[in-house]
C-alpha cells in the first residue's frame, strides 16, 4: 500500500467571510498484488433481475456476461446464481466452481418474468455468501461479494431505499460486500449507488446490454487483484482549520467537529484510489500556525494489507499537511488538474439533476460556466494536462448546447451521473467502457435501451 500526498495553496479574500489561505491536498493510494502469494479463493453470488423489462437483449446480455465471469473463476472459487422477478429462483446454489457442472446450461435457461423483488434476490445472495464462508477454507484475504444486476425499481418485497441500504451495510459488517450494476434508463441510480457505498463494493452503469460483459469483467478483475481490504482515511484538523470543500464522494462519517473518516472499500492493484480535499486557514491563524511549524491537518491511511507469501496485516501511515503557507500562491499542476476535473464532475451531476427537474436553462448555464473555466485555466496549454482539459471543455460545451435544445432524456442523465461518479472515485478509465458515441452526433446515440449496435 503506497500513499502519495501532493499539496498546494492559494490566498483568498471574501466579502462574505474572513480572508485566509486554501490548502489543497490530493492523496492517492495505490496497491500491488503480493508476490509469491497463493491467491485466496473468492465467493461470488450473481443476482440477476429477470423481470419483464429485462426480456430480450438485456437478459441475453446479462446471461452471457455471467457465463463469461463464471468461466474466469478458479476451480476452488465459490459461485452461486440467483434470478429474481416477483419470485426468487436459485439457478445454482453456492458451490466450488469445479463442482458446478451444469452452471452454464442453467444460466442460459433463465427466462424473463414479472415484477422486481430486488430485496428478495439480494437477501438470497447474502444467504449464499454466508454459506460460502464454510467453503472458502482458512486462507486469509478471501472475498465474498454479491453482484446485483437490475434494470428497474424495487416494486416487490422490501422497497424502502433506506432499509435496502441498511441491509447492504449490515452484510458488509459480516464480511459480505455488494456491487450493483444498473442497466438502461429505468433503474434507481441513487439507490444502487447508495447500496454499493454501504456495501463496500462498486456501482456500475450499463447503458447498452452489450456492455454488461465488460463491466462484469472489470468487477471480477478488481476482485482478483485485491491488495488491501477495509481501506479508510481519517482526516484530523488542527484548531481553527476547517474544510473548504470535499471533492471525493466516498462514504464518510464525522465523529467530531475536527475529525472525518472516509471509507474507500477494498484497494485493488488495478486501480488507485484518490481523496481530494480543500482546507481553509484564516488569516488570523496563519502566523500562529507558521510559528508552530507543525501541520494544519493529518491524514491517517489504514487497511488490512495482503502480505507476500500469505497472511494479512493491519497497517496504518499518517501524513501531515504542512503549515508553511507563504502569502503567494503555490500551484502544483497535478493538484490543479484534479481540482478542475472534480469541479467538472460536480457540474455534470448538478446539470443532470436540473435537467431531471425540468430546468434546462440552469443545466445549460452550468455546462457553459464550467466549459469557460476549463478553457481559461493556465493548464489548458500544459503539455501533460492540456489535451485532457480541452477534451473536457469541448464535451461540456456540446452538452450545454444539447441542454439548451432540450434533447436530453433520463438515459443521458444517468450517463452524466455515472461519469461524475467515476471522476470522483478515480475510475475515469471506466468511461471508455461505456463506449458512447460522440455527443456531437445525436443521431449516433441509441435511444432504444435494448439497442445493440
């Protein structure tokens, strides 16, 4: 587990508050696959929505993706498959992969049915993962995960979002994590993201059915490259230091006015995890802090790290956010780039929310304003970051035009929400898996959620 911290700062003056300095901190945590380590077997429960709306291409794609995921499992991994509509069907009970001789044939026989008993399917998956504990053996570092794939709202069984989220949280306390995959434009993206956050897993979006295979492959790849479990970061502020902005959207708890703990889930060798913060120090406190020569805050990174050769060890490292704050600005390009991307992500999310509420004018203004901000950034001409910012600026400008034209619907809103989520979680590479065609050609973007080009 490697934690890297970059810091810069700039003074601010405000007619509505005290003058001071904003300190920007970009923490990036990366992991590696332990050398010479026997991989601990994992347990996976695939919970597939087979309600009526999943019929056709969607269900076919979900089944094909599940087959491909099952084929990638090791013989001693544990797998189960559940299909749900208003009823819950166990397609394959939990067993080691090499004992699941009829798994592929049973997956291919799943047909579409009726309503969406999401809670019933998920609860059966949790039951299977409880049973899997006895099948995994004693090697430290094993994972148990429910992967829930659905295209609709929970309308049968337990339907209250807060209850579903709490169920996922309770399962995580038992060592069972939850990943959610939403398909098309009809599912509740806020609920699925909340379940994944509470469950310590990932939240994915599948716009077209043919993308399900890539998403499940990504999810399984993460599970196969776990380098640490239960990753958390605790921010502790010194006296008179406050939070100016939190750009990462990791689940967090505030245990005191000066202490925040962020839950980053498992750490994968295939994916570094970022935490981006802005802290404020008032001008009245600058001299005292500089004289003390200490830190304005600390960041404590902790996780259960998988060791070379086997075993798990709890490790923690504490990093100080320095208090040497000169009057002039000190800009680190990597931090500025991260801040701009985080603000663009927030603008995308706010614009999509306004579009859902029928306020296209506000959505257009947000996109235009953020596009102008990116275009005027000193990094726009930077050799390392300029191309990325110009690409973002162009995309936001076109989005603004389309908001103004009123050509956006719910599928586009979900797409922008997912892109915002990806940017804040350090998962921008996943944007490529969405494979959406250029926004400059509206006719090229499929309107049919079942369309498979």
